[in-house]
């Protein structure tokens, strides 16, 4: 029998929060400005969405966001533990903030996210970066206002970590980065225990939100002008597995597809072992679900897939791709690939290259295997030397980039609806957006088009983006 997940309302209402809001309002009256906060977010879209919740809570108690961490009253590090590089970036930036804190003792510094769920890393931060005032984890985001109160008013170091919980907190305020597109959690945590991954240990076991909560959130977003939503989970395909009343991810897509105002539905990440025929048909028949499936393969060798505990074979994965392309001929398939997993032989690597050639991916996130303490893979023998990893990585990119460029080249002369997301980083006269297939497009236009879906004819392509003109 599936476990019952307890839903709690996280709307802010405690006496401490009310007092903190009053204190911040008095600060505004006395200083002519709001207290400011700056969030540095590392890692995946799940972390990005957590930062939106943190931002929403801070706004609700009287803070104002700033892009300048040097003068912020509160600096928050929302951390990632999946790759070593992200971890090192956090430690480097914390070193910089130490000087800011020395010059401004009233500045509060908080560290949260996946890194803080690991006891040894948490202890390292406490000892090496003693100036950090607040530490909280992935399961205690809702406690942030109380932690700020304790650090600011009581002058105590505030730490709140829960290793695992069956609680889901609804109705948390959110300060979304964009009005016209939004991230929506449908599950939290993970039950897959891939041998290279720390997510089940830092985000806990998988929990599904009730469908009514998700649908109501999406309806509210639509009423607020949102056009595109991305449904988030470590494995969206297994959505509903722990709900008391059976409800599948395919059924959820059909229901959200009915909501007026939403024009595009995306989702990630999609685990191959749970990609059912019903889900493929839902993608096919739901007019608003984008014809794009991010389907991480990680490796092409059955030997390595078994070591990774991925629970599918190369043959099963390719069969899924065949079904997707048969039912949805214009589907775009993207993936994640890890190079240099422990024990990977040259033959194993070539199996991965063979999958890339067979699938003809539209794009891929490629990673060198990064040893993560606490995972089974970190204890495996036959760790691959760095020089071998890098050599194979370069060879993989040589194959992959040619395929991606060829796939993009097939778009030249065609016109696609593009959701205008931002102005170009290099020119205010150019806009940036994505097709439903998640291809990035740059084109000439003005800011009033932001948030609109416009038709763009593709005139030129590169490996990582396309160029076009509005028609």
C-alpha cells in the first residue's frame, strides 16, 4: 500500500513573522528604503523554483530584491550537490562574501539547498565560514522567516535541517522570475537511487502533490497571464505513485491541457523506465504539450546502465525513442549523458556513441563523471583517469555537435511559433525565445513583444541557437 503524504498549509501567519514584518516596515520608514536580499542559485530548475519560493517569502515580510550582493542586507546561497564544480563555486563565493560581512556586520548570510542536507558539508560551512548566520535545507524552506527572526532579533545562529519528511507544504508565496512562464512542482524527492546521484539523500523520498493542488496552481497562473508552464520532478513519469487515489502523469497532462490561457506545457525530468505508452499518447493528443521530451540516457552500455542502477537497457531505451518518433514524428528528443563512469571501457563508451548516432538528439547535456561522496559509485573500483574522461568527452562532443547542427539546419526556411523570453544579452535590438521543441532562437524585435508568442522564420543556424526574423 502506498504511503500517505501529509499536506500542510505554509501560508505565513505566526506572531514572529508579523513582528518581523513590522520591524521591516519601521526600517523602511526610518531609512527610506526596503531591506534588500540577493539570492545566488546553483543547480537545476528545482533549485530555481525553490529560489522563487524563498523570494516570495522575503517579499511578503517586507524585503526587496537587489542584483547587487555587495550591499544587500541578506545574501542567500541556494546550493547544488550534483556536480563538484557547483560545490566549489559556492565555497569560492562564500570566501568573497566574508569580506562583505566584515565591512557590514549587519548583513545576514544564509546557506540553503542540497549541500546543507549533507552533514559533513554542513559542518564544514559552520567551521570554515563561521560568519554564516542561517543554514536550512530543502525540506525547511518554509521556516526561513522564523530563522531570520532568530538570527536578526535574537542574534543566534539559526540552523534547521530535516533529513526526510512526508510533508508537502502548499500555498507558499512565490516571486516568479517571469510572468509569462512558470515552474510548477508536481513531485518532490526521488526513489530511484541511481548509484552516482545524491538526490534521494538530500531531497528525500518521492512525494506527489495532490492533482487538485497542481491544477489550481496552474489555473491561477493562467489567470495571471502565464502562457507556458514546466512541470517539475526528479522523475515526473512516476507522478502519483504514492497518492491514495490512483492518478497518473498522463492523466495530469490531460487535465492541465484543458486549462484556458495556458498555451504550452513542458515537463522534466522524464525517466525512461517509467515512460509508458499511455504517456506517449498523452503527449501526442494533448495539443498544448510541447513535442519535446527530455529523456536522459546517461550511458549506452548495458553494463554501465546496470552499474548506474538505471533499470532499463539500451534496447529498451531505443525502443522508447522509436515509439516516440512513430507516434510524434516531429518530436524533439534531448538527453543527459555521463562520460567516464567507473568501469567504463572503450567498448562501453562506443555503445554510448552508438546511441547518440541512432537517436539523433536535438541537444544534450553532457557531463564528466563527478565522484559524489555518499553514493555507491564513489566506492566502485576502476575509477576512470581524468585524461581518459576528457579524451572520450571530446570525442563524444565531436559526434554530438555535428548531429545537433544538422538537426538545426533542417529548420532553415521553416516558420515556428516562439515564446519571446528576453532581450538578447549582446544587443537590445534582438530578442530571444524558444520554439516548442526547445530550440533557442535569436531575432530582431522590441521589448513590447516579451511574453508573446510570435512566428519566426529561421534564416541561419548555429550549434547552440538559431537565428530568424518575425513574419
